[in-house]
C-alpha cells in the first residue's frame, strides 16, 4: 500500500541529487497510464515526443507537432497529482527563434506542464536563459537526441571518443550554467555519463547512459514490450503485447461462440414487461 505521495517539484528533483536518492522518470501520453504512474510514485512524467513513434505510428519523432504534444499533455495533466510533469518540445517548435520558442514553451505550461525539455547543447544556452528567466523550468537533453538523427547519420551512440565526450561534458556544464534544472543523457557511454554526473550539481537522468546517472527515464512502451522493437537500453518488466494479444484472442473466441456477453454483462426487464411488449408488437403487426 502506498502512503500519500508528496508533490514533486523541480526543487525536489534537485534535492534528490543532494541526498543521493535516485530519480525515477517515465513517459506517458494518456490519462489512464499517467494515473497509474502518478499513483505508484514515479517522480517525473515526461510527455515525450516519442509519442510520435510509440503512439502515433510515425517513423521518427520529427513529424510530431505542437498541436499533438499539447493534446497529449492535457490528457496526462488531468491524471497527474504528484509527479513533476514535463512537456517535450517537438522538432521546429524551439529552433526557429527565441520568441517562437518562448511562446511554444508557454503553451506547454498553459496545458499543465511544469517544465519543458529541449534537445541540444550549447546553441540553446540563450534560449534556456530566456525560458528560465520567464518562469519556465528547462530540462536539457544531450547525447543521442532523436531530433538530430539526420545530423548524426542515424541512431548512433554519441561521445565514444575522448574528443566527442568532452563536447558533451562542456555542453552539460553550459546547460547547467544557463539554468537547466536537470539534463537527460541519452545514448552515451556509461563512463561519460558518470563524469558528467559527478561534474554537475543538477541531476542527470539517463536513458542508455548507464547506472551512474542521478536518475533513469524510459519510454513506457519499451518497459512493457509494446513497441515495434525493444531497444538495447530498455528492460521489459512485463510483456503487455502478449498479454493484450491473448486477451483479444479470448474475446474474439467468446464473441464468436456466443459466450460473451454473459447474463451478468446484460440488462434485463421483468417477465410482465416482456409479455406486454410481445403482445403489443403482435397486435400492431396483425
Ligand atoms: O521523447 C522521449 O520519450 C524522450 C525521452 C525518452 C528522454 O525524449
């Protein structure tokens, strides 16, 4: 039984690093899933632009729009009482100008998010400064950032050489200085994530970045085997795809064989009313 959970804020997230407590984050895109995550004590719920791949069926996150992100953020917001709710800014919602980015980040806050996440390094320092000065907390995101797949030439682990790892380390330091309250480290060697985590005073949240990060995040659909494939960095804790497929097969069989709906799933009227109905109907037909 879980006791009453305290509301998680960006302050709580910072304090967790100071206390050496791991931060647990997951993505959610809809009300019922967000409600479960929120009730069992997930610290951060991210309405990720991964909604594009795992819910909307796009091949990448690149087609995801602000409209789609806000729609899912509002649904998740209706469920979330305890977790910190972060909205993921989609491709081209923050790259064109600072004004446009602040407006779009503000729309996430109006939709119920308490912070926004943006993918990228030092080039976003002025934007992160502007957002944090405008009262919009920012979660950074560096490494194998999916919105950059074309620049990377595919889904390639980043920071594998000392030279590339130093760029990531510098980016992380610059993001912290600009005011980011935490940074997602995605798809980088665990040694690099360890060095970044030891260097920063804000928490690092890893995905495919090893065990030394201050917290971990996964895409919900990866944790439950619901995606088209299981990425190496993910762990499947329950194979929901098989459970759902078996359940649907059972439903198909029961409908075909007339087992479902049973009496307990049906509504009834009294024998007298049935009799009256039949009498009246046969009168009208004759
Ligand atoms: O969109 C997303 O789900 C993400 C996380 C996995 C970090 O960006």
